[in-house]
């Protein structure tokens, strides 16, 4: 077998390998699209094209054609404010993080106008949302909440005069977000400290519940009676 023949044979095998890989990839994509189409058909309803994140997007990232794409979505299952045109968001800066594969919404590009005014005498504090924080997407701006620190000794009320300043977005991972709250200046260090250690918990009391009474209900330690002279213990 001549050297020239071996070279031609090797090139032919390489081309055949590339073609086989491309054909396999095309088959996989076709099967994936078929599965998706079948799922859409089972759900029923109209199909809309939404702009979704092709990778996890953090606050400050700029939207380009390399990190987002359009994808078919069941219209009835589309989140409120979903972005339907890629041109509407190209070049925009992400303000609220979004996870890979999640549809982009108007809330991902919200500006400072979505932040409520800080009440007089309070300080705005942003804390990361965790699974243990206890806050849900349904909490609205202006809601009055209470903050607790949970330790081995049990929960302890650390702030009762707390107001929600920013709402959580409906798209993306809940744990990738932050919530901004208004607290009294003297409570800032305690709130941030409990957040840093993972001990912070936020609760939403009913209108007829005054949790501030808990702060006044401090149990006084027992007084040790020392008997005086001539008094039997």
C-alpha cells in the first residue's frame, strides 16, 4: 500500500467521521425537538417564542446573541412580562439574575423606580435570599415584616419595624436573588450579622399581630436571696 493511498484513505476516514458526528448531532437535535413538540402538544394551547437565557446571567451582564436565544414556549405557561423579541433586549444590562434556560422578563431589567422609597428614619439593606430565609416570591413592596435570628438557643426577634422595598422576580432562581428591606439604623448591624451567618429569618405577621410585644416580654433572672445575720436559710 503506497503512502499516497494511505493518506487519501486517512482523509476519507476523517471526513466520514465528521459527517457521522454531524448526522448524529442532527438526529439528537431532531429527537429533542420532537420530545419538546410532543410536550407542547400535550399541554395544548398556543405556542409563543420567548427569549431565554442560554447561560446563567448575573446582575451587570449585558445581553448579546451569544448568551440568549429564542425558544418555543406554551403561551399559557409564559411568565408575566416575558420578553418575546430578541432585539428589545440586545445591549441591555441585566439588573436581576436569571438562571440558564429561564425566560427573560421585564423584571430582569427593572430600574430603580421599582424600589420603594426608604421610609423616614430607616436604612435600606439588601440581603441575599436563601432557602432558609423564609420569604416567598409573593411578598409585595410595602409589606411589613419581622426579622428573627435563629440560633441553638432558639429564635430571637431582632427587628419588628421592617418594610419590604423590592419585590422578587418571577423568573430565575429564588436563591440567586436579593431582597431590599428598610430597617431602623440600630438594627442594621444585627440584620447583616444574622444574614452573614445564615441565621436570619423573615416572617410576615398578620395585621392584628403586634410582634413588637415580644421584645418587651423579657424574662428577668431569678434574684438570689442571701440570708442576713440571724436569719435561717
